[in-house]
């Protein structure tokens, strides 16, 4: 299973990874502009950098979870976890329901709000790109590496063990949310970086309260729409019958 290892200590915030992502995915130039905020991700920006309170740059992108909740929440199979590692998205199957956005604990999937036919957009780890992810290839400071997840995890732990005074004793993504295919090592604490309390529970299990309600929510919405349609149709029919009666009386 492939993964990305990202070293926060080495990142200089040059944005080359963001620019490469935008070019590789044919996104708009607006998406590659510097925007060091939590809201940096968008339908035109699959990779971004967040400037933390410790003045460190932390990359944000799809975490490509080992057990992705977005896959479990998708009612049409538009999102799937590949054996190679990336969590990929098929726009041809997507119906724009946004259940994946509700289910993702990392708050990654973005909606195409400006589109007349909006769908979801997110990083796919350049699954079809020869040479691996463009963001990794573009990094001039070797802050990102691409390879086998087990090998990268072992490398991360060796780096921490060799320089215990320079790194925190944790590989973020090893166990978080059941494990991810984007791993982090850092000289500052990243726990506050994750949205909410992620924990080590596998993602589908953690988000099951949302997933299990999906069919009922869908049925509830469909029922409400059907009821409103019946009421409106009945009201229009009664109004038409009354108007016809008034015309007959006038004649």
C-alpha cells in the first residue's frame, strides 16, 4: 500500500507542492495562490498549507484513510479505497449528496459551489500519474516522500529515534482514525491541527451514527418532497375546479 510521508520540520512553506498539484490536476490559477488557512482547500485546491501557532507549515490534503468513512457513507459507490492506497473519486457516479463531506473526520472533501452541476472534489494522490504524486516530486526541501506505507512508517520511526531532540515521539497517521496513507513527523505537536478529536478508532466505526442514518435521511427527504408535491397538486386542482365553477355560474 502506497503512502506519503511528510516532515513538518523540513517544510519551508514555499508552496511548490500546491502549485504542482494545481498544474497536475488542471485546476485554476486561483487555487495555487498562497492561503495559509484551514479553509485553504477547495474544489480548485486539493493541497494546501496551514501555518500553525508554532509557525510551522502543515500540509493539508486527503488523508487517504485505510478505512475511509467517505467510502462507507457514499450511497452510489462514487468513492472507493484502492488496494494501492489512494482513495479515489468517480464523478460519473456522484449525485452530489455530500454525505462524504459529513462523514470525513478530517473535513477534506469540497463541494463545487460555483458550478451549475456541482459535485465533490478532492486529492486522489495522483493515482494515474507516472512517478507518483506531483506534490511530492515538486518539493525542493525533501519534506515529502512517496513509497510503501510500511517502509515509510519504519523510516519515520528511525528518524524520530535518531533525533529524539528534534522530533515529537509520534507518527501522525499511523493510528489516527484507524490509520491513514498520509503520515506526518514533526518537531511540534500536531494534535491541535486535526479538526476535532480524531482518536484511534477506525473511521467507519467512528462515523457510523452518520452512515446508518443515511437511508433514513434520504427516505425522510423523499417523503417530505412527495407530501409537498401532493399538497401543491391538490391545491392547484381545487383552485382550477373552483375557477371552472365560477365561469359556469357566470355563464
